[in-house]
C-alpha cells in the first residue's frame, strides 16, 4: 500500500521560504511515475504546483519562478521549496503520486500559514 | 494556464442521477486524448481519485460513478445519488505543455 506523509513548519513569515518534505512508503520513488505537490487555499480549489521524476521536472507556470522540487531517493522522499511567500500562499499542501494523467495516492495534507 | 471550468454547484435528490461537466481547451481536455480524471473531496480530507483516463474506476470505487467525454468537455455522472455522495468534486487533466491542471470544483448537494 502506497502511503505519503507531508511534514514541515506550519507557520512561515512573509517574504521567507516555505519548505516541505513528503515521505513515501510502500513504493520506491525511483521505480517510476512522477511525484507531485498540490495546494488548496482555505475554502478554495486545488492548484497543481509541480511534479518530478528523477531529474525530469514540471512546474506550474504561475509559480515556476518561486518553486523548486527535488527528490532524495536514498530517503525515498521528495521536497518542495517555495520562496518569497505571501499570505496568498497560505494553504493546505498535499503531496501525491502523479501518473501524468491523474493523481492516485495522496498525503493527508499539511496546513501552512503565512503570517508575521 | 487556466483552470478547467466546472459548475460551482450541482444538486439532486436521493436516488437521482446528476452529471458534472468539466470544460477545457485545445491544450488539455480534447477529443483525441484520455486526459481527464475526477476526484471526490470531503471537508478537511484529502481528495480521492474516482475516475481516471476519462472512464476508468480505481478498485474500490462504486460503479455508481462513471465518466465520459465529448470534445473538450469531460463529465462525471453519479447514479442513484446517496447522502454520502455530498462532497466537492474536481476534474484534472494533463496538458500539451506537460503541466497538470485542475478544474474549478463543484459542490454536490444531496437534497
């Protein structure tokens, strides 16, 4: 059974950097498929942020300048870095397995609040 | 990239059938590909995949859920509506630019 678990600070100050890690169990992250970050601001819809498979990466054009996604295969985890955050980046951040055409396994989500 | 367009809300009575639409562009949901998926999300919970590649159901998903597509519009039909179907539903697609995009989301209410 594939399981994903997000971790990271729940509070980030404006203009600082948001960092999240997704631990994957039940599947080797280098075996295949992309791995994605998706977010959902409170009371709003889902927004795809980025996806990665080994060194191949895809970014949402609207966030690309501030986002870095990376994989640590030795720890079977992948991470998200979002720089220069504002209140608009307050959201529940999900990690998910990305089959290109759909996301089949999701983490439970991690709420990140941007506030001073 | 723009979000796929869904109706904000759809409602139906117990036992009825409802259909949720998801309209894209020539860059994503198109008649010549199978890039449409659907997710169900309860408040405070992570989304769950309900339909992938337009018409396919993952193991464990009720056969009351079915998907279809016509041109640039994908649809999710819920038959025999039950109280537990009250949730938010999102579509998603892969795009020609190798990005992913979600729909605006639809709140389903069971009357």
